[in-house]
């Protein structure tokens, strides 16, 4: 059953779990809504107790809290656990990421509405692992047909590929996502996965050339250098990680928790699984080696600059199959087009080093985007199978899983952290809107008595960053466009316009302080972050020369050519778009997508900063409890109503409870609802509230009573159906009866779905012996009771309005509507 909460639907199982979740004591409950005292100490104490018992998951109503255990939990995620959460009701099992995944999949099929799962938390809190477990569960729960298995294998294989090229070791997390990913799994109307779409955001490409001390570059570099065979090492001119300038800046090469060599083979296998050919894989290896060798190029401090060591140039030209002379010119000169004439200018040493690093970053970013596109081609839902379903149903469904970098506060925070923290502000804003703001707005709109809950609305911080024409992003773009714009003038413009803003602070450095004058502080929802704006303009411009583009297009490697395909034409036609503008646009599109889906939330918490198992740092967790708004979330949840539904929905579901509303009710929907409630002997204001268009019920137990009464009435109907079926079956001749029972005796344990031809034949047979119709409620029970392997979505298809006339189901109409389209 699904009901509307804050203008969204909510599974009744959430209500049930809140009632039965607290079985372990008043301080250790499965659902924080059940805590006796709602304050930060009680919340932390409960999470700490559960963490000590390896109960890392806790609910707040429909929101899942996940505390990173920093250790393996044995059989916590095995196939038995998956089966348990598939079979059991939501409230019958302990909190788990599988429970949330099952709820999203169940709602997808039951409501035919897109779902999204938003995984949030700071870096190292376990977001990527949670996202992978969600995908693992959905893949296992959505059937095991051979064709489906192939699709799911491709979807799951994309994870190790993207992690290898997009993740890296940071000081906070050994497997930190250095890009954002929104993965949409696409389903047909029956809940079978038919493909997927990956959207990627803001790859941290500066990590290619300058990983921070104690961190590493992207995993794939170390995998290649550790796992390549002897022949590959010779062909690709590979050295050890510490021999490369780009990698040795961090002084970190081996990580105990990472097995680079075995991961290398797993990555190659996964790349093949997602449709990347052996030739393309070889091209990517060559490009990776070339990027590392770019960092080996040194320049003489002359005017103009010249290359001091030509060996790296020779190797790079060989690896990328590009003309050596063209590569040299790209490193030390720059072309301009003035009045239609090509003019060349020489670069000094600093400019040449910048050009070298820009080429390395650009090639890696294009490689990453190319890999994402290749994966998308392989898992594209626009297959013959998917197109057939759209032809029949005119729709497809999605579950989107958002795994995006968490909030970051480093010793030095630059443009990358500014963008990362901006998207986290936007995610916090959408969480507030969907779980707190809408909830209270609906009570007011419906005229329900309600005591408002105060909470921090971070919209003011989002406006400070993104609002036009007076926002930090807008001012940054302005300084990038004007002649003479600098990081210092950018900061001055910020304070000239926002000097009195309560979420922006100026950093006042003493006379002997090493703090740069370009630093500023933003009071984010997750804490105060001091940003060093040095390099903001350069990173925002992300300058590339046409020479670099032409060099990529000249490569003899097919994959590299594809990475640069059409880039020179676009470079000439289009005005350069800043990184801030591009990223802001992507984020706004993402927020729009999330707003259209039914949301599920996983709020990840990092128990300590040292990645230690069985270590729970109270102040560290207190800070996260505060900025995640858990206390406010619990209060809003507990002060609200367990159940709500529009009167029309309530009347349609529970109408059979009252003899006055069943089988037909001719009065208004609100009066019909009152008749049902009166038949239960309930009292308004004590048991429920009547809004302008919706019913609100206070306690989950009341909902259980309603459902029990409904099941009782359905059982009585079922007995009549079975009796009528037996009488009808006796009239069939033996062959017809055996044919019909052959269809109805197919058990849910069968792996194969019912063929459409068999479905049509069986229904047509039934219709021929009867008048072709049956009551909708009888049909629904028949379809779900006689062993047919139907999903809930398929049952809904059976009783869809297209085939219902005057309260009865027409078999002939149904049979005709599901006839497969004629073969072309």
C-alpha cells in the first residue's frame, strides 16, 4: 500500500517499522523515532550502542542512517541476506541498506513511478560502498532470466571500471570518489532491468598532475604500473610509480588496503564486460603511459622556452602515434588567429609547463568521459527489447543511485572543494525540501493542527554561491572574462558585495601570518570552510589551446581519435564555457531529475578520522549528527502522522470495509471516507484528522487494524471466487481444463516468465467458457492466488483501466491489448 507524504507517496511499511522497530531497549532502537528523548546525546548513544554490536544501520522513518564500520562484516551482505529482505516485510527485518533497496524496487513496481536513492555524507563515510550494495541488491532481486543476467552483469561491471579511473586514495579515504556519479538503472513495466545510464560530474583532474602529499593519483595508474606484464612494460615504456614526477609528488605509492595488481586484472575484465574492445584497452594503456611521461618533460629557462630532455617527447609521440614535431610545437608555442591570419607566439618556461600539464589533464578527462560514454552505449536501454516494451507501455521506469563526493574540509581548500561543497549544499537543500519543508507545508495547506519544528534552511548559503547576477560563481565568471582579472580582484568583489553576509567571513591575517590574503570562509551547513582562492580563475577558465585539440585528433590511436572527435570544430564555433558555469548547470539538471523521483535517503556517518574499526569518536559523530539535521528530522517525523492519503485513494482501497461504501458509493469522497472510519468506531481528532483533500491517521496501529479488516473482507471474497472456480472447472472438458491448469499452476519459483502467447491463450480459453468478464477484485485475487509468477506491476497491468468496463474485467480486451506487435 502506498500513501502520500508531503506530496509524495510513502510505503505503509515505514509506519509498521516505527511501531515494531524498538525491540532492543529504550536506548538501542532500530528507529530513532522511538527514542524516549530526542537530543544529540540520545541519538549518538543509540548509534554508538548499535555500532558496538555491528548494527551499523538505523532508521529515522524512511531515512536510513549508515555508520561506516571500517571492517568486513562477514555474511552481512551475502545471498541469504538478500533473500531475507526479498521475502520479509520491511518492518520484519532489522534496518539494512538492502531494506531500503527493496523498498525502492517495490515502490517502482507498485506505483510505476521513478525512484531515486540519494547517498550523502562526508568523504570516507561509506557512500560508494552503500551505492554498490544497493546496485547489488537490485540486480539480485530483479530476476535471474538469462537475458536479464547479461544486462545486470554489464551494469555491475561498470563499477570497478569507474572506480579504477575515477577513485583515488586521499588522506581521509583509501577509495575516495573523485567524481560524481548518478547511475540510473532502467526497468521495463514489470520491473526487469533493461539497461542503464551513467551521468558523471566534475572529475578532479588536477589529481593527475599533483596529488597531495600522503594521497595518490587515480587508482588506474598504480594498477597499470604494478599489474602489467613484462612485454607490456617494454612496449609501453613503463617504470615504477616513484619514478614519475606526477606520482612522486605525493610520496605515497603503496596502500595496505588496496591490491593494485589483482585490481588491474579485475579492471581489464570489467572493461571487456562493458564492451570495450581489446584494441581500445590497448589504446587506453598507451594513453595512460603517455600522460605519465608528460610529467617527465622539462624545459630550459630560456626565452623562448625549449625542451631540455627529448627522450620523453620521443616516447610520448610513439605511444600516442603523433608527429614528434607537432608535439614539440604544442609544448613551446601557441597559435592565435587574428583577422583570419594564423599567428604563432613562443611560450616561456612557466607557460610551457602550464601547457604540458593542461594537455595531461585534458587527455585524462577526455579518456574518462569516453569510457563513461562507451559504458553507456553498452548498457543503453534503447535496445530492441526496451523499444518493444515502450511500444506496448509507452513508458520505462528508473531507479537512480546518486554517489557523489562528500563534504570536504582539508588543510588547504581550493576550487575543487568549493564546487564539491556547493553540490553537497544543494543535496542538503533538496533533503530539507522533501523531508522537512514539504511535510510542514502540507499540514498548513490541509488545515491540520501542527506545532512547527525549527530547522536551519541552507537556501541562504546556496543563494550566496549560485544566485545570479550576484553570487560567488557569477563574480568568478566576471573576473575570468575581463582583462586583468585576478584571484585578488575576485575576492575583493566578493566582499564588496557580501561584506555583511552572515555566512561569509574575511580571513584577517596577522603581520607574521602565512595565511594568504586571498583566503575567505563560508559557513556551510556542515561547518566553516576556509578557501584559498589562489588559482580559482585559472581552474575556472580551464584553458585549452587549439594546438592541443589538433594534437589529439592527429593521434593514430583509434580510441584517442574518438576522444577528440569534432573537438576542433567546437573549439572554433563555441565560446569557452567556464568550469563553474558548466558544473552549476549539471547540478541544477541533477536536482531537477531528483525532484521528479520518489526519494530514498542514505545518510552516511564516519565514526572516526583514522579509518579504525570499533572506534567511535563522540565529538566527531556529534558534529555529523548536527549538520545532517538528524534531530530535526526525528522531531518532524515523530510529531507528524503515520499515514495520509487522498480521500479518493483511501476510498478505493478501503471501501469494501463498510457495507455502505461497497460495492458502490455515490456520495462525495470525503463522506465515503467518514463512513469507513465510523464503521471502525474511530473518533476525529483522537484517531485521525480530516484535511481539505486528505485523511491523516495518527498511529501506525490504526493502519494495521484497517489492513487487517480489509484482508478479512478480501478473504471472504476469495472463498466465493474459489467456489465459483470449482463449479466452472467441472463444466470444462478434460483437455481444456488441463490446458487452463497448466497455466495457473506455474509457481513463482519458476525462473521463466509466462510467455505472452500462453497468457493470451489461457485468458481467451477462460473467456470462451464464460461471458468474457469477471469482477476486478475477483480477478486481482485470482491472478495473485493461483500460482502465477506475476510481479505486482503485472497484476496491476491485468486490472488496468483500459480493460475495465463498469467494474468488470474484459478478458477479450485484455488479450487483444497484450498481443505482441507484428514482426517487421
